């Protein structure tokens, strides 16, 4: 009401201003010229008259010359002033508003909002029992500055990553320099110390208003959790897993905190890793039991004594195809970044012309990204002509396809005969190559080919990446091989980024173990690969795989050579490649499959569906595994924000069903109490088709 | 400073423009009146009026707009300013200097914050606190108190019976360095020290902020939050991960007694203690650097318990001093405050310990003869010089007896009572009063005062003077429930026989006069505190005029003046919060050498920092001796850094004394 009245006043003001403002378009000194111009241009006599009048008016007011000049500033000020005061007024009203008002409006609009799961379960009598450990994923943990170069003066202990990203805009190059790691060691560059934020604040919100763990924390709090029985295992997600221990002793800290919580509460902990945190925690479990120089020396029953359940949320246990594109051409950005730092930013040329190059240079110093390279090679991810997901229908995916589960066999045959997508070809050059049968592909071996020296080395200056060492011959060799499956993608990465892969190779491995008793598997580089380690001996432990389904997820790419050479990344995704109606899984150069928009179902679910199910060689103590899938449904109303039934990789942390599952387990339930498996996707059928020795 | 600068700029354009603005409405009016005449169209008068009225709104808006734009412009310019040009370069911070000298992080550092300075956040609350989940109720901007003061007070109170959470409310300390780096925006507590430590290489992995809920009694922090266990685990972890280097502990204010409690707790056997065994402290702790230690309590706690009038430092500073006295919460601000404060057990831990032998009896006190230098800042310097030249006590500086305030009388009713000789004082033993019948006369009992009738209060006042010991009796009478609850957790006496098995109970652990230090011959204990600031020591009270039964019947007689007496308060030397005797006595005498309180002869050092007020550019001062501001004192920071980097007490120069502490301690006569 009041606002409207004000607005009316403002309108009146506009009316009164009109003569003065139009005068101002024809300042007296330039009045004549302006008039001449108008007479030339506008032949409408009435218009002319109009202007004439104005001109006269201008003459009249010539004496008040100064005031006219001033009136420009004046009207500006007036406008700003009125906007400000209206704003303040509304702010005041907002602050004076009783706290229950928004809720009242919400209920009035949409009917009764269901209780958040925490409150609901609290009413059912659930209480905090097992301490909870959160392991955040890549990107979502905040990083703060502890020591930096002069260009970062005054930002001591301020968040460089997470929060508002204000400094990214203010001093982009300085920011990139600080966020990068040393490209030889993968540790701090000299004179720079960036450290993870510690405590729950590290990853409750990624950016202001963009929750990651906050909703889960709040719901846990309502059944009685607080700081003493919740622990956020924040780590520097840029480092390789073992390096977090070497530099920051993060693993030791996590071990000590788990032991402390177990000792003070008398209950085992429930661990909730998210995204890459699932791999990090795999590494941790092995580390904790390994003997001291390399590991934490907890002894072989450490996990059995301290861990009740591991509840992986969207855990890419077998890697992400997305990361291949990320490392290859810096094009796939991780969701959280892309979302928070408006999606366009990285593509626009705010750093001059080399945004992507800078981004690539930075991300390639982060060893952790290499932990996400698809693991298990062709056996898991498919060969040139076969893939476990073969026959996946991208249209029906949006419909609930758990009903189709029974008729799966038929469907498989049907779709196989029609246009099957060759998901196994993670990278193919050209759309035709992606669909043609492998016998017809004419690939030229690239592995041995000679890299030429770059002609444009000097012009690229600071935007260093290893592509400049490749030369034109190298680029051509890569293109000539035409199709890459998961195995050869590894070789490809070794070829285009030898130094990075060498660094990463010391920390990660991507194969499948033939003989797990081999001594070499005691090395820490195998610990985060579920296909090259055994789960610890902990028969009472439970492993949950919780992930969203029903969203198209990147699985394979069509590439082309980028038109401009020199300093640019020589390859880019061929966004013109579109499947049309018969190949509906192909959209702008990307083949998508079922998943949570980041992690394909196969990567998130396979280990729990088959690799670890029952007593296998990867799971010698037959730890129970459960798959809990959450079918994606977009938020019903705007009021729901990011949705209470979302299946997206990060938004799933606000999914009520998932939260309820977590709370129930934390309050003491086991997997069968929850209802065992809950599957919407074809994960079991896909897992079945993978031929892996167990 | 920058702000001020900006304001100068800021007012200039607006002033000049507001002149113009003054002209515009007139001009507008002219136009407004002229036009209808010339055009002679409809709605003459109506429009006319509107425009005039609008003119006022208009100029208002204009003014605001002007202010906003100039403000934004200046803000923009300020942001454009290169960082190193912005402010005049101050002196090099000690951390950077020592780094250039080659110091690097060696021993892990544990910071133990004091009372009040740790933020508290909400984990569960009543409906009125909706939207405050994991937001700070205490610390930060204190928005909660402004929006809903009564709700806020309710949430900060503890349960009257148990001293733990009231049902349905969970307020918990903020963890991590953020808990106490800044108390309120811009008001640093630990931030400067942290930054300096960081410049010689410290970071999250070798620096730990041991936050605890400072409202609870020390043992209750373990019972409710397992805070002591957490502290123990973190010290052990840092010891292991930093190459078996012992930790340096830096407690501040009440954190000092909290850590004393921890030392005993950690070695005590499991049901009550942490089960670390007798060698724990020796193995894990290199030194304890107590900043502004309130070892023997602070007299200020006396007045806050009795009449809620002594507010803690940080609190006063952050919210402006008038705030609590003005009556924004209705008419009962002080009563509400008192009700809340009395639920906080920890306040009781700050009551003066050691009774009359330490704090003086009716006629004598260790500080006797202290000359108050309110006007003459030079006094302390000259005094210290004397003190250094001639440590022999017989050459007492020319102190006139007439100045000699009777500090031993913690509370006296009326100025006369504070000065008369004890033989002339009318005495009533409080124990007698205990028997007097007290019948509740008030319906709504805010404070326990409501239960005491007026005659008895009169009798209490008739007693005239209370010393540290009798004051405790007084408190037991006026606040029986509070004291009963709190005395299960704290004790304020002096032990006669430390081997008595009763001293195994945790209530004695935070009183240095009733515990032995752990066996740790290699450990060092420092006492670092500011001197040269007038510090509350004893009070002159009067009966408060109001007869309303809810109100607090006593009030500091702020009209009493003279000598060391200012506004009803006797001042002595100290850091504005902790008097020298409380901060220094243990290290100067009680623990010096091998005493019964210090059986393993742990080395003690006293480092005093003479207060000198900051120049304008320095903010809160690089040489401040103030209780909280001393955390930014460059000399103190240097000492802490050197010790953390491996130096011993001898290497940083042993004792550094400006005050009379040695003489005062000598005058205290307790068995060692």
C-alpha cells in the first residue's frame, strides 16, 4: 500500500520533471545545432513545431543556465534517492515482519508444507545415536588463504574458494595463481599457502544461498545432533589423497576425530561421503589400517571397530566420463562451480582471450581431478562396439522406468537392433565415427608418434599448458586415431599431458587387479580404486550407495579440432553434433545416459550392485551393500527452491527421502530396516552384462 | 581512520549541494505556480498543492540520492585503490619481523579463550528464535538481542537447577578459530595473534582454538559437550602430527583457570578425569603462556554477582556502555541481566579466591599504599623505576597514609564505612542473618532477592564492610540457590593440607591455592599481563532507593569519590579487569621455586606490559595493556611467537616487571 502511494508520488514527480528533462536534451549552447538536425531529419511539421516550442522554452530558461546543468544531476539523485528510500522502507517492513509470515504465505499458497524429515522423525521419537562424519566432495569445500603474494594483501583467512568469489572478479590472474598448485610436486607453490576451511562451515553452503550440507545438518540437528557428534572432514580437494596427509595430516586428523567421537559417545560412526569424498574415504579406510610409514597404523580391525556404515551420496566410485573432457579440453565444468559462478563466466573472455587456457592450466595442477578418471577400462566402460548401458533410451528415461525393469530383456534386444549408441567410445572425432561399426574405423596409432615443437610457443606467454609441447603433428596424430575407449583414453591423456599424468600416476591407478594378493597393491596409489583394493575386514559394516537417477548425464563425447591454432586448446567438443530423433541421447556433442547429471548410474551403482555384493574378492568379509536410488523430480513450485525430490548431484543433499534414510541410519537403523535396495534404473541389468571376475 | 577520512570528503559535496537543494524547491515552486497561469488548463489548484507537497518528498529523495551516490563513489574509489597505497604503512608486525629473523613454527599452539569472547550459536530453540539455527546468538553483530531481547535472554540463560541446558534449548560454542578471532565485527580478540603466528608458518594443523561454553562450570563442559576430551585428543594429535613436539598453550582471562582445571582433569583417573596418567602434562606441554590471567579471581565478579553492575570488558566495548543501563528492556534491564548471569556457573569461578590472606582483611591489604595515578600517567613509570632500583621493601616510596585505601573491604556500605578503622565498624555476622526468617513477598521472582525481605536487607547493609571471605557468606545468603549449585563446582579457599583426599574432587581443580601443579619439571608457566590501568578492586555500595520488590536492593554508590575511589569503586593497578595481585601472585610467589603448590618446581615467569594509549592510527594500540587489547600488543605477541618457535623463558629475558607485584606478594602471608 504504502509503496504504491510512494510510487504515485514518484510518477507525479516524473510529470513535473518533463519540461526540465527535455530541456536538458538540448542544452542551450548546442540548442541551435540540435534544432537544425531535427529539422533535417524530421519532416513532420507537428514534430517540428513541438521541437520549436521546446527550443523557445530553452531560450526562455537560458538565464537559468546553471540550474539546468544541475538538474541532470538532480534528477539522477532524485531517482537514486527514491529507489533507495523505497528499498529501505521495504527492508524495514521486511525486518518488522513477524518471523512466521513467510510460512503463513507459503501455506496459504500451496497448502500445508510437509514437515522436514528431521522434524517428522523427531516426532516419531528418533534420537541422535551414532556420531556422523561428513566427507565433502571436490569443489564444494571452501579454501582460505594463509599466506600469499602481495597481490592478495588483506585477504588473510578469507575464503578464496567458496563464498562470494569476489576476488576472482577483482584480480583474476592473481586468483588463478594462488589457486594453482605446483605443477611438479602437486603441493603448494613457494610462498603460497591455501588451506581448507575447517568445521561444518567448510561446506554447509558453497556460495551464499547455495546449500551443500546445510539442509542435512539442520535435519540432523533436529533429532539432537550438534557439533560434538557431527564432524566435517574437510580436506584440500585439490591435492591427491595421500598428499593431504603429507601436507596437512588430514587423514590423521580424521582418524583421531573418529576415535574421539567413538570414545565419547560409545557408538560407531556413520560416514557420509559425497561425490569425490567417497573415493577419499575409500582411501582413508585403507590408510587407517595400513602400517605407519605409509598408513595410519590403526590395525586390521580399525574399520570394524569404528565404522557402522558408509553412506556414499552420489559417489563416482568408478570415475566420471566428464572428467575426461575436463582434462582433455577443460570443457566440462563441475556442476557446483558452473552453477555458483554463473555458467557463462568461464566461457566469456574476462581474462582476455584465454579463459579456458587459464582454467585448464589451473585444473591440471590439481591432482585430485585425476582420481576421477574412469576406472576399470574397457571391462567396465565398454569397448568400441559394446557398453553395459547399450540400448539405453533417453526419452523413456524421463518417465519412471522401474516398471520397464521386468521387460528389460525384450527392450534390450529391440533397441540393440535399432540405433544403438556406442557408449564405449568415450571420445570420437566426428559424429560419423561415433556410430559406425568398429571394423570400418580407420584409426592410425598415435602412441608412438612424434610431437613437433610448437611454433607459437613464445606468443602464448603465461597461459601455459602442455598442448604447446605437442605441435601440429601431435594434434593430428590424436585426431587420426579417431575413436577412444576408456583404456585408450588413458593413453590419450598420457600423450597430451605427459607431465600431469606422470604426477597423477604416482597417486592413482585406474586398472582392474588380477591378483589382489600381489604385494604391489599395498601401495597407496591403489587405495582409492575399488577395483584394485579389498574392502577392510568389517563384517558388520554396511555400505550404501545413494544416488539420483533420471537425469541425462554425460557419458561420451564427439570432438573436433578447434579451428584456431596457436595458443588455443586444439580440441573442442563438437557442439553441432546432434542426434535428432533416432539418436536422442546425443545432444550438442555429448552422449548422455542415466545418472544424476554428473555421475552415470554405472559408476555410482556398480560396486554395490555387483562388485561388492555378497562375498567377492573385493569384499572378502561380505560387507552388506545397499543401493538407494532417488528418482529425480523437478521442484514442484518456486517456493521449494532447489527441490525436495531432486536427484541432481548436489541438490540431492536436500532430497527429503535421502535425508530420511540418512537420519534413520544415524539413529540406529540398518539397511534392511530402511527397505533394502530401492532401484529405479537399470543398474542391475547393466551390472550383469559386465564381465568381471569376482 | 579511513572511515573518518571518508567522512570528511563525504560531508563536503553534500554540504555544497544541499545549499543548491535548498534553492531547488523554490525554483520548482516558481515553475509550478507559473505554469498553470500560462497554460490555464484544468485542475489548477489541486495540482498545485500536490506539487508543493511533492517538492518536499522530492528534495528528501534528492538528498538521500546524493548521499548514496557520493558514498558509492567513494566506496568505489576506495576499492579501486591499490591495496598497498590505501593506508599509511604501520610498523612491521612482529610476525613478519621475526620471520625475517628466521623463526619458523615449531611447537603446536593451543589457544584457550576466556569468558565472553567466544561466540555461541543456536542449535535448538523455542519458536521465537526461528531462523537463527547455527547463527550466533553471542558474538558477531548481536542482531538477536535487538530484534527480540526477551527471547534472546531466555536462550542464553541456563537451567537454574542444573546449570545445564534448559529443556528444548541448545546453545553451543562456535568451534574453530572463527569462534574467538573477532568478538564483534572489527573488534579483534585473537585475530592479530593468529595472523602473526601464521606469518611464521602456523596454520590450521598446528594451531587449535579450544573453545568451550563459557557459561557452564568447567566440569560441565566435559559432561555436556566432552570439551575437555576433545582438547586432550587434539593436543595428542598435534603432538604426533608435528613430529612429537610439545604444545605451547596460550590461555586468556578465564581460559587460564579453565586450563588449570584441564591440567588436573587430564591426569585424573577416568570416571571424573581424562585418564592421561601422571606424566601426561610433562609429555605433551612445553609451556603455558597465560595472558591476563585471573588466577585468583577478579573483584569485578563480586559486583556483578551482587548487583549485576560490573560488566565484562568485551561486552562493554562492543555494545556501547550506556546500553545496558538505559532501560530498553522495559524497566528491568539490570534485573534481567542478573537473572541470566546468575544461571552461569562460570561467573562463580571468578570470585576472589584465597579469602583474606590474599585479598586483605578489614584493615590491611597487599596493595596497601598504592597510589592511584588517574591524572599522572607518569606515575607508574617512576614507580617501576623505583621498584627496579631498590627491591628492598624498607625504602617504601613516599606514600602518604591518607591515600591508603582499605582494599580489603571488598564491599562497604557507605564511603565512611570504607575508611573507618575496623574497630569502629558495626558488625553483624552473616551467619546470624542466615537464621533470620526470610519470607517471600513477591509474586514473580526474578532474582533471588525477591525472597529476602526488606529488614534483612537493611541488616545486611548494617554490617557495613565485607572482606573477600565474608563476602562469600553474604552471597550464600542473598543467592542461596546459585551458590549451592555453583559451589559444587568451584571452591574459593586455601588448602591447609593438599594431601587431603578431598582435593581429588574436581571442584578444587581450578583454584591454584587448592591444587598441586602436575609433575612436569620441564614445563614453564608464564604470566603475561598489562599494568598501568586503573582496575576495579573494591566497591562502595548503598541501598537502592526503589522499594519495588523485584528490583536489586543494592547499588554501587557512584557519588563516592576521593583518592583511589572513583564513582564508588576503589581502583588499583592492573589491566582494567584483573588486578595485578590476581594475575601475578601465583607466578611471583605461590609457584615460584619448589612450593607445596608446585612440587616439581616448574619454572615461572612474569612478563608485564606497561600500558600506553594508542595513537590514532594504531586502532586499539600496539602497546596496550588492556585486558583484551593486550592481545594486539606487539611485545606480547613477540614473546608468544618466540616461545612457540622454541625459545625458553630465560631466552626471552626472564621476568619483566613494572608493577609492585613482588612487594605485594611478599606482604601476602600464606604457607608455601
